[in-house]
C-alpha cells in the first residue's frame, strides 16, 4: 500500500476509524476502501502474523470543519495553522 492513511483515494469511500491501544502509545488509522456511498458499514481487512481480522464501523471519524469541509484526520489542519500564525 503506497498511500498514507491521510490520503484520500479517488473513487473510494475514505471514511476513517482512529484506533489506539489501552496504553496510548500506539495508534492506527483505518480507511474504508469501498465505493463512495456504499450501503452498510465501513469495512477493512487487516492481515497480521496470526491471520486476518475484519473490522466494521458505522461512523466516519474524520473531522468536518464548517469552513474547510471534511478533513483527513481528527482536526482541521488549515484552522490550526491559521491559529498558530495569528499567535506569531
């Protein structure tokens, strides 16, 4: 897989699920690869050392900014950049 999880892929759903472990030191972003507007849950399969896991989720966790629309992560990068610039 060449793209990063923050990269949307044209023609795919791109809904995100952000997961972390119970210690808070590891995290993973999952991206739904199905077609936009697909019926049912978002789904991704992950293959690890012990086999394959199928993960289903219902809510896209990407942040939706009123000014900048859907963001690839959990917050709006342009808004954060603007706030940082105004403090400088």
